[in-house]
């Protein structure tokens, strides 16, 4: 079988555009600057998204890990879908009024949507002949966010698996549900990346040789020095011969 590249473009924070063959998935990539504690979308990004300009010529699926303003703005999603046609959306069921309004609007418009919950946990959904989506309900990091519905996504491309962990509580989640599944890449935020090499903080393991560090504020917004955290190579990474790819710049692209 021909091996096609998985192309990933960072927008900002955990927002990534994933292109494989002739399909594009946008994960955690529609959000504004109001109450956003990290970075906003790069200049011109939102307009390009609305108008279908590069790199957004195709937008087939919109996926969101949770309803927080640095990941998902329902009003902006509606604005986008008034201009663009997509094949489907995925996001956790959430009682927040803004999410409920989007639910109702999508239903009235007949736009396919999967609202994720414990009922859909581990379900493998084939969105294209060569792409599947699997969502795992995980707790959001931080006791103040315990009640925020949150998912991780395992995306498979012709049998190649990529895991996006978003803001998962790595202190309590060990990802044992994945078993020893080989992963082509795992996307971690800087805090999870630092904890990954500490048995005291993270009690699991990923069967992968590639870690992608994302959800990093751009330099001008980086009050917690996460850029340095993402670029620093822990001794454990070298010992395990891991490839570490920091995603820290607007519209930065990598290929898996």
C-alpha cells in the first residue's frame, strides 16, 4: 500500500489542520480571543477559513476536544458553517447554553454531528474509507475543570494511529485503554510532555517514537515559559530515542 503523508499545520494553541489524501480535519481550531488565556488565531487565518483560501481549501470535518475559549467557540463555528459546507462535526455533549444553541442550530440545518459522551467512548467511527475517528472521554487537568466534558481523539489514517491528548489530566489518566497499540505520533501539551518522563507524575506509557508538543502560547503570549518547556529535550527522550517535534509557531507545518 502506498504510504501517504499525514500533514499537520498548527493554527494556535491546540488548533491543528490535518490533511490526509484528499481529506482535511480541523481539530480545536475555531476560537476567538475573548477570555482566551493562550494565543488567538494568526492574522488572516479566520478570513482564509471563511473564504476557503489556503490552507483551508478543504474543510471536511470539525473536531473539538472540549468547550473552552482557547479551543472551541460555538458562535464562530456557526458563522463558519453558514459559509462553508462540512461533512460532519464531533464534540463532547455539554450543557453550556452556547453549545446547546449550536446543537439546536445544527439539528435544524441537518448538519451531521456526533455529540460525544461515555456512550460513544471507544466507538470507532469511519468517516472516510481510509480514516477513522475514535474519541475517549478523559478528565480535564485541574480540579477547577473536573466538570468540563473533555475527549482525546485517536485518528487513524490507513491504519496509522495518531493520538491528540488536548488538556487531559495526565496525573490520573494512564491510557491503558489503548493497550500496546503502536502510535505514529502522540500530541501532548508542554505540561504533559514534562510529566511524561516522570514515573511520579504520569503512570502510563505510549508505544510511539514521536512526540509532538503543542498547545504552546506564541512567544508574545508566553507568560509561563511554555515555549522553553516545549523546546527542552529531557534526558529520557534521548534515552528512549524519541523524536520530539515542538509546534510553537503560527502556521508551522510538520509531516508524519
